[in-house]
C-alpha cells in the first residue's frame, strides 16, 4: 500500500521560508510525475508545483519565482522550497502524483503570519 508522508510545515512570518518534504513508500516514483498541492481554508485543493520524471517543472503564477520543487529519486522523495512566503500561502500542503492519484497523506500545515 502506497503511503505519502509530508513534513516540514510550521509557522513562518511573511517573507520567510520553509522547506517541505514528502517521502513515498510502497511504490517507486522515479518514472512518475509528481506535484505539491495545497488546500487553503474553505477552498478546494489546488496544484502549486509539478515536477516531471526528467526534472522539468511548472508553477502557477501565484507561486512562480517563490516556490521551487525538486526530487531525489534515490530517496523516493520530493521537496518544496518556499521562499518569500505570503499570508495567502497559509494552507495544508500535500504531495501526490499528477495522475492516478495515490491515497492522500495527512499533509503538513503551513501558517504564514503577516
């Protein structure tokens, strides 16, 4: 059974940084495109970063230039470096595949104070 474990969230001030980690167990992700998603209070889950199996990345305008997704296939993990955080980045952050989603993990809470 595949499990996703996200970590690294916490409380940050506006303008600060956090780095999130996601470890995948039960499957090998080296040939899989992955993403970071977030769910802000009262809103639907949205995709905030994608990384393809060859390392290409895509970001929406809302986080472009501030967030950086990366992967370490040897550790079956992906990461999200978040810089210049804004209050609107406050959300629960999740990792998953881009298609044929795994069961969701518990996510990691990011709270940005202004």
